[in-house]
C-alpha cells in the first residue's frame, strides 16, 4: 500500500466526525481534570477583583473589616450574603483544584514512571477527590460556622 497523502488523510480518525458524534465522546477522567485545571485558572482570573476587594477590605481597618464581615452575613443591596459566600466557595474550589492539579502535572513532568495510563487515571481520581473533599470542608466552615 502506498503511503500517499491521500491514503493518510483517509485513515485519520475523526476526519468525518460530526458535531453530534463529538458531543457524545466520553472524555477520559484525566482529560476532565485537565479541562477543570484550565477552568479553575480562568475562575481565579475572573474573580481576581473580588479577591483584591476581600483582601483590601479585610485589612484596611477594624471598621472596614466589620463592613466586610457584614457583607458575608447580610449581603449588600440586591445581593444576599449567601451569594457572596457562594462566590467565595467557587474561588476556594478553583484555588484548591488548580493547586492539586498543578502538583499532579509537576509530578508527571518530574517522574518518568508517572507517565502511564493507569497513573493518569489514578492521579485524576485523587485530584478530584481531594479538591472536592477540601472544598466541602472549607465550604462547611464558610456557611455554617
């Protein structure tokens, strides 16, 4: 069989894949963690003004700190306090997931034994589990204590 450009082009997977087929594709867990790693970085970037506001308001003075605390208790204007807590919880998840997934990627870069399908799946499960458990623990502290 001749290896022409036409023969190679005809045998490439996904060449004739339609959008419906692509939406039905089941991404491996390592791919999900990779996409969530990117999404968490985006969430942290988008919420950076909120982080700066929290940092500035909580450290400026005792009066500004009490205003900061009242926003999380009672809210401001049209937005209730639970909404601010929910935004803070999204930020907590984004930070924790990004940190743990970043450590996972660093480990795979450093260790040649870590580059395998099984390690990718196992480390993806650990990354998701640890980030979710820590987010739930800190979310419980944020909402209930």
